[in-house]
């Protein structure tokens, strides 16, 4: 949202469902990484290796992998939700690539 303000993209209207989904995805990722990180530190202590040398690179890679996977799942759910509501409105199926796709409906606020 800061990027929208900095680049003066006033025509972009963030939908609350989209913003809430991004916040939930971020919280799930951080919680998951904290639990995995604690387990990894305990494991590396158990095998007598310094966790500072091994955990951070592995946890960073896992963070990228988990974050990407959760975001893909969230956008898939939002796309299906957008299609379901478009059919309820009589607008037919919504494709993310056409002019009435998810980006126009949820992110840009166009109908």
C-alpha cells in the first residue's frame, strides 16, 4: 500500500478481502517459520552443530518456499471466490486473464 502512495497510483483501490488475505497469509507464514526454526535449532544443538551456521540459510529458503506456496493458495482461493461471486451476479465465469479478471474485480475495484 505504501508503494501505491509513493508512485501515486490513485486509480488502485485495495479490496478489504484482498488486504485481509495478505495479512492472514503473512501471519501463517511467520508462525510456521517460528515453529520450524525452534525445532531446527534444537535439532542442530542435539547433533552438536552450531545453529547459527546452519539454521538461518535453511530457514530463509524454507521461508521463500512456504511463503510462495501459501500465496499461491491464497490467490487461488481468491480467484475461485471471485468466480463464485461473479456467477451470483449473473456476470458468468471470471478468468484471471480477461478484462474482468480477479485483478480488476478484487485489486482494482472495477466491476
